[in-house]
């Protein structure tokens, strides 16, 4: 288990630093001094003060680029156990994907599966340099206590995460009620824990599986304006069609009526939104998280990130469990927009902005800390990527290197809260073999129940 950092001193020497502080700022041959869980300073490697520094751990960053650990603003750890699962019938549409795969998979999960699948996701995240993760969990036959099991995995990994349980009436009112209670219980627990490793949100599946009765319960239990809600929003046209037929309104208008939209709310997907709905989201301050690979895989349509941003909506980038590799998701976000729009000149910044600025802002609403940038007093979430650039590199062309070069390079070192979690591509604390062996054993049994 990784304990909260003591005030030890870690020095990363001779590295190219991409600070990502208020834009791109590339510093060649610099050194990063980390004390405890924070960055103390970033100075030129030739700085004479470094010679007198007492260092507990020294990392040579030559040939590497240091960047802030990536932030993933929408994923599902439990989906780890779906890799290679082919037992389900092919689906004709989005609702069929949920019925045939995801709503059968989540029902088969036990609390041990929940923990094990989260551990697998933690290993993946560390290997790909993702240090802050916003998860959305579902296990209808193992609801109570599920968030504690995920919390344990997050704490043991050394990463940070915001957790919630997705409330849904699709399994009946009893399960919806249990889901509400799990969220409320865990919100209290996370508040009690304090610190900056574990945060809580309030999860709902989506408008089309949450009844007015359950909405009323949630609105009655909580002072909604202060709660960080996290739910799938207009991912497929089905969500709009169902909501219109059942409740006579649009998805976003319904969420707004129940008070679920505020500055901390995450609306995952936002593919099928009217101009009026975009205006409502912008007005509320809620964020939309784009998940390009998932949208492509489920063939639900194109999220118009440009229109959302022009409408004043904060937009981030998630993976919806397709990967923990944010640079892969970023690249694909760009290909998707270019290809769908048949626009060769589509600006790179439209997508890099989601990962580098959007996710940072979203995370800072949940963690009121300096995250997602390398600067004095920021939380020391730092990755080193193998990248001895064969072409000129600077602040002006860094984004091109990120999409076309860095995204194809290996993450060598991952540091979160000042703790080195992976160095020389080897995990420092987690026993990967044991985690994989356990996951294989449990997923085999889970697939038999599927
Ligand atoms: Zn999702």
C-alpha cells in the first residue's frame, strides 16, 4: 500500500519539461524538484543550487519529456472484465449494446470482481501515465460497499480518483434505492477521509433509466446545487426519444428541472443535443465529456465539440473504458473530427484543448488543487515519456509532437502525489502478476455467470 507522501525530496534531472501551465511552455534541459506531494521548483539543470540539494531519490530524465499526469474525466473500471467477451448477441443499435452486453456484464459482478477489475484499470492507468480518473460504477447485484472496494484499489495504486455509483431503475426501485444509498454513504465517507486521493460524486445512469420517483428521491435527499453529478447524457438518440415520450421534454431540460446541472456536474457524451440544450448546459456551468472511441464503437454519432465550446460549454475528454491511454484517445478524437467533417484543416487545438485545458478545469472543480500542470505548489503528478525528438521541438509545435510523436512513445515513469509509481517501465508498488492472476481467475468465473 502506498501511504501519503512524507516530505522526501525527489529530483528529476536533465529533462525537457512541458509545463502546460496556461498553455504550452516547453523548457529544455531543466530539473524538477519535488518535496513531499508537491512540486517545489523547476529550474535549469545548470542551476548551482541543485548541487547542494539533499535528494532522497534521483531520476535522470535525459531523452524524456516530463508532462503532467493525464486526467481521464469519464470511464468505467468494471469494464476491464469485458475484454474479449464474445458471448453476447450482436446488437442492432445502442440500446441492444446495453441490453446484450453491459447490463448483463454489470449484473454478473461480485464485490471481489469490482475490486479486481479496478486493480487492472489502475495498472493500465499507471502504465499509460493517467494519474487522475473519474469513474462511473455499476454492479446491480453488488451495490452496497462497491465504492469502498474501488477506493481500496485506488489507494493501493497511489493514483487519485472520483467515484460514484450509477443509480438506475432498470433493475427495479429496490436497486435504484440501494444505488442512491451507496452514493450518499460514499459522499459522507469521502468527506470524512478528506485529502486529495479520493473524491465522491453522485452517479446516475442516464435520463432514460431513471424514473421521476427516483429523481424526486435524489432531489429530496440532497442540496443538488452543491453535488457533483455524473451521468450519461444524450449519448444516443434513444435517450432523447425515450425522455420525450415518457416525460414530454428533452434530456437536458429534464435534468435541469430536477436540479442536476451545476458547475460540478459531468454530462458524459452529449452527442444528441439541441441548441437550446447546449445553452442550458452552458448556463448551468456543467461540463460535457467527449468519448470519441466509444462513440465510434457504438456508432451513436458525432459529438459536435466545436458547437459545444462556441456555445460556452466546458468540454473534456474521457475514454468510457475504451482505454486508459489518453494520448491514444486524443489522437482518435482528432481523426474522428477531421474524417466526419471531411475537414483536413480541422485545428489540432480543438481536441488538445479538451485533454489539456478542459480536463484540468473539470478536475479542479472536484479537487480544489493545482492539478494538470507542472508548476511550483502543484500536486506532483508527473510522467516521463521516452522522447528524444528527432525533429525540432518547442512550445510552438509541441501539440504536433504530442499527436504524431509522443502519443506513439512509451511512458517510462509515472509519479502521483510525489510518489514514484512506475520507473524504467516497472511498477514500483503493485504486483502486476498477482493482479493479473486474480483477474483471470475471477473474470473466468464471471463469464460463466454471464
Ligand atoms: Zn460511460
